[in-house]
């Protein structure tokens, strides 16, 4: 295993991980209200966070999509304002750590960061509630540097169904289809993590650019609605998109689903959100786990998902999206962002080639962003911005 770990680190030095989803900005908001002196990620923050620069370096991370997430119970202008605050927090991180983090807006920027030995920093908005039903707001987020938007989070929105809510509009509404088309035109990646399977299929039908799943695993391996059905994975080659496997135990290990439901209920009984990662929240999580030992996902669990996703979608259409600092629990060997070499070593042991792993870690994600840029460049020569409204497109028939 030591030899494989050495090989994994060598590979990551050349083809580092592009991680699709990290919730550090929200953790900074919840824990210290964005006081970056109190959580200086240039130093070891393992007592508080899954993420800091030394561990990103140890993990071989070369590009990170920082999630500018806001809770889905935030609505309207409150959601937009909170998203802007998240974007501002990422900007402050980049300003404070220029030797390690490089702002990236394009695939070329990602390659430049890699050549400089810096971590390319991109942003993804998690949930269409962040645009408050406004295509102008969508374009403004793109102007500010957001390069993907997850169409929903855990709850439905007016124009798209979530994986973890009751069916609403049956996938995408007419306005939802227009959102996808406008994302294609601007060059913002359509992220289908968190959405219902009906929404996945609708978006794949409408999108002329590659889509991503920034942090989702295989439903055939763990039958959770947050995961990707095989028929959807099978459509990725024609679309050109990428599915980035997540590490959240309740999404990857069947035995963990019921346990996590009980842990979440315990949090709510204490008056806290189930994703609370504040000091108090983590103490409650730890006490529950001590009294109720949890089924343990491992590096092998994630490799099982990647093996299946590779078989169904193909090696050109898979990646990694850990969801660090967005979950209380993680697999053994992947407890923080320093753990990626353990996963690569496991895949080497399963016979994955260096060429395959280079696609998984770096090349696929860069290709997808570049392809979305190409589609946007073409579309902008043929049509201008859409000014359609949800009232116009989703109005009930007379």
C-alpha cells in the first residue's frame, strides 16, 4: 500500500484533483461570521474544519469549486444577498492567500494555476433559489465569477424539482428550461446534484453544453434519491458531461442511510439544522455517534461507486466532489481534504491506469469547462440575453 500511496502522490503532483464541491465558505459563515483571522486556513484548522491550505496541498488538490451555498429555507432577496456574501468571502480568501490560491474563471485559468503550482479557485452556487427567479441575477452571478449553479438544493423551487422533496413541477418548468438555456449561453455549467431524476432528464434534454454533477454518486450502489440513476449516467457520453462522486456516507453506504436519518432528527430535536457544523453542532454530532456507533464508509466504498460510474458513463465522464465542510461525517481514509491520495491508491490497486486516473482527477473537469465555454461563445453569436420571466413562461394556461 505504501508503494501505491507514493505512486498516487506522484500522479497528483502532475494531475491534481479538481474537486467539484467544498462548503468552506458556509462553514466560515456559520462558525466565525467570516472572521478569517479566527479561521486562518494558512494554518492547521483540523480542530474546526475539513479544509485548510496545508491539507489541500497534502491531498494533491489543484483546483477547487468553492460552493457559495445558502440554505434553501432562505428565499427571495435574502437568498441573493447571502449568496453575494459567500462570493465576497471567497474573494477575501483569494486576496489573503495569493501564493496558494488563484482565481480561475476559465479552463485556461485552471491550467495556468496548475503550471504555477497554485490551487485554481472557482465558485459554484448551490441552489436555484440563489437567483430569485431572475435571469438577470443569474448573469450577474456569472459576471462575479460563479461557474456552475446547482439547479436546486434540498427543497423544490418554483421551476425545478429537488431529489429530496415531493414532486412539484415534474422536473423543469418552462422557465426552468429557459434557465438552462441561459446558463448555456453565459457559459455557466448546469449542475444536477441535488435535483430529482426528472429534473436531471429534463436538463439533459435541453442543455446543449455538458452538464456536471458536482457531488453525487451512483444510485445503483446506494439507492438514495441524491444519487444518479444508471439511465442518466448513460446519457453523459452524448452530452459530454461529468459525474463527480461524493464522499457523504449517507449517499454512498446503504447501511448509513437510516443511521444518518436518526442523527439528523437528533439535531433538529436540539433546535439545530442537520448540516450544522458549528462547535456546538459538532459536539452534538459526536455525542450521538458515541452513543450510536455509525456504519462506517471507507475509501473502498467510494471506489465501488467510481468503478460503477466508470462502467456506465465511461472514464471520460467521471470526477470527484468530496463535499468537505458540508457534512458532519466522512469515510475512513477520507476524513479531510488530505485524503485524496488514499482514494487514488485504492483505484491503482484495482487496476486503474495512470491515464485513467489523470482523467478522473484533472482532465475531465477541465475539458467540461472548456466545452461549456465553447458552446457559450457560439450561442452568443446567435442570440442575446433572455429577459423572459417566470410569470410569462410558467403562467397557467387560460
